[in-house]
C-alpha cells in the first residue's frame, strides 16, 4: 500500500535531508512547515524541504511523521530559498541552514521529561522517590541527584516503572496583568484604594498593575480588593521583552549635504522602482553614511516595505539602535546574539507579525522574517566580523546580497574602505558605486604620526614608549584628557627585533611580522599560517642580539 512522503531537514551536522512517511490523518504540510519526527531514540523538530512527488517508494520502511507543528510556514518563501541556497553554496548541512531562518526556539531539541508509571513502585530508589512528586526534566534529576541519569532511567524503564518522553513546550511572550477601570460606583474604603483609583484614572483607565504599584508595592492588595468590588477588572496581555539597548533617544535630523542629496536621489529612485539593485556606498569616515541609510529607510517604509540594517559588531549596535528608535519609533527591532532567549523570541515575532518594519542587528539579522523587503543595508561591509565561524559558516554580506536578489530589493554596501570584492564588482559594473567624498562640517581627519622605532633605537631612546608617544601622553594628562593605547598582540611577543640592524623577522609570503609563541617555541604568521622555529639569530645580518617586543 502506497503512502505520502515528505523530505525533512533536521538540525544535524549531516549533508542530507531525510524522508518520512506522512500518515493519512495529517494534511500535507507546506514547504517550510515544522514537523516532529523520530530520529533514533529521540524526537526531533525538522523543516519540510518539499513534499515528495506522489507516494513513498514501495517496499521502503519509512518512519512516520509524529506531528505537523505548523499549518502554514513561519517564514516567507524567499527566506526558505535563501536557506536552500546557503546549503548548496557553502556545502553546509541543510537542517542547520533552515534553522537560521526559523524563530530562536524553532528547532530546539525537545526536553526529556521522566514520569512515574506506577504509584506502587517500590521505595528506596532516589529517582523513583523524586518522581512521586510529579514529572521532572531529566536535567533536573541529574542536577538534584547526581549520577548518570541515562543509565539509571534506562534500568527503571526496563522495569516498567518510569517513562521518558519529550516535552515540546514552546517559549511564549511574557504575560502581564493589566488593571482596567469599570463603570462600577466607587466609594473609597481607605487611602490605598483611593490612591490606586487616582493612578488608574491618571493613566486613562487602563494600566499595568506593576506600573500602578511600582513605587508602593503595598498597593497591590488594594488592587485585589478593588477587583473584587467590581471597581476594576484584571486582564492579561502579551508584553514583549524590550532590550535595554532600545531605551533612550538620540535627537537631531540633519539636513542632507549636496553630496548626500545626490546619493539619496539615486537610492530613492531605486527604492521607488523596486527590484534588485546593488550599490557600493564609498564614503570617507564622517561623511554621513548613517544619515543616508536612515533617509533611504524612510523612503522604503513610506512605500510600505521593510528594512534591514546590518552592523559588523554587536558593540556598534546600541548607538545606532537608539538613533533608529528616535527616528522611527517602536517600529524598530533589534536582533543579535547578546540578547536573552526571551528577548530574541519577542523581537523575532514582532518582526514576523509586522509590528516591526525596520530591523537593526549583527550578521544574524540578515535572516530576520521581514516581509516585503524594500531595502537592505550592510554597514562597514569590508569587516571580517560578517563571517560566521561556527557551522553553518557563511559571509553575512554575501548572504545579504543573495537575499536582496531573491526578494527583489535594493542593497547598499557601505564603507570608507570597500572590500576588494565589492570594489571589483563596482569596477565591472555589477554594482553601482556611490561616493561621499568629504567629511561633514569643519572636522578634518585625525592627524597620524608614524614613528620609525629603528631611528628611535639609534638615538638610544626607549623603543616602546617612544619620545613622541610620551610627549603626547603627557600633554593629554596635563589637559586632564583620556588616552587610548591599542595593543595588537597575539602570542608571547609580537615581534623579534634585531638590535644591530633594526630588521624584524617577517613572513616570506605576506611580509607580515612574525609572532613568537613561547609554548611551541615557534614564530608564526597569523595571515597565512607560515611558521618556523623561533630564530636565535637575525635572518638579515646574522646578529644574535634579538629583542622581544
């Protein structure tokens, strides 16, 4: 007898999807829907990659899909196409690529929960006694009682005393209590009740209970008495967890300079037309690229389309997020790995449900479920931080370009020093180059002094804290100003300097100074990996007076 089959990608480090039989009592899930399937002794949440044509192969013993978790896919079709492209382009496990586009808890492994099957189970076993209180997660048993829970529970399962099941409880929004004033007559029965009513009326007749009693927790009992008297009623409502980075304001909306106006005219036309259009925005530091991003985003939002703004580092996120919130209000969402799981859940669903139309974040924000994407911006596109080091490995800038192509949206790659790849694409005409050539206002670029430490050593001065550096630091201290010293250091010593000729040991491939690693007694290039045993003599003059620095 034939049956239907579906291809399912599981969040496992394997380069293939799996085929499962779909029981007759389930409607055929669409591509992108999540399903619960057995995998060995576990139950795992996977993503339907495609319903297979016709029926399952005859004579092939397929495992059944246990449950279909989504009636419709959680993410737009272009995001599913993006995940499939990543799996092929980066030779990455399909399930791990699909995991990136789903909500934070989308394919998380279910939690193992143990429960007691027989109330008359013999006493004496610590696990049995703990489970008499009710079902417990296996991790909780391990934490409370220690030992190896897997082997002990396996023994109890064989004896028919315990069952271990998978709990698929989903993370949800935080719920808060809200007080709503009713039309019931009120006569004050004390100062506390009168104060609660006064505060509720000042809030317009509706307020969170936590806000009403924030500075006077003792008022909470008065809220309860008023609810019993019918003066107010208590409701529950969903409350999104708002990351602290979204609090505060950055005022100001400067008028565009002539150079910015030229760039905005081009970007505004591209946003209005729609369709894939890649741009390289080459703007010197301080030329106002952020204002260009924001005004282009305004055009996209005005057209009813969504916006994603990517930053290379989480450390850069707070200032830009606050500026975006001041500019666009609560429609801004933020996504990055430093958010708590609850915050990520709430931000993801606010985007999915259309409450947030502009997303600011690090590389993972490229997968935000923004529908009808109208603009993608990759700031500091040259940064290596856009490369994901863990599996699945990807380059967020390139993924953003592909997403813009799949969704038919303009994309802006901004940088003061564009990457070689983006520059080459602009030269070839694949990308259009836009330029902001000057800084805004009277500010000039910082003065840079290059100090030749070889000349400093010849003069007999300290080669680390050189005289120019000492003078600059002393000047700042006299002004009661701060100084920042950056040490680019890896390994035991960042260089081997010959005190006789002034040369440093360098890589023959990259001309990069070699770093000395004490543990392995070797000098290494951190660009290409070239390494040699730690030198004992200068490779240029053969002098043996080497200084570590």
